[in-house]
C-alpha cells in the first residue's frame, strides 16, 4: 500500500484550502494510493500525474508512494 507524502509547498497549499475541499482532496489522494482508482491522468511531457477535485488539482509523482508536489486551483495548476 502506497503512502501519500506532501512536499512542503503542497502541504501549505492544502492547509490554505477551504475545509470541505481540503478533506475531500486528501481523502481522494488516500483512496488513489490504496486502490489505484480515481480521476487521475498522466500529464503530457512530464513524469507528473494529476488528481482532480472540482476546481482543485493535486499534481503528484508516483515513486513507491504518492508524492504530492503541488496543489492549486485549476487556473494555476498547469503553469510551468
């Protein structure tokens, strides 16, 4: 079973989200780590994946675990 690990900037962004969205996104990430199921797509041209919750996106890398590198609103999530 994979763990969900947050980089510092992702953890800060998660803490600043509205509470309902924060809990739902965290729950979806943990569900994906446990089952491999969810609204997840690989991002083209990178090693990153994204998980969607409403207007929020969690950008992560799959190592042995799910390493969340960025959490942002969809209008800001894909900027390089």
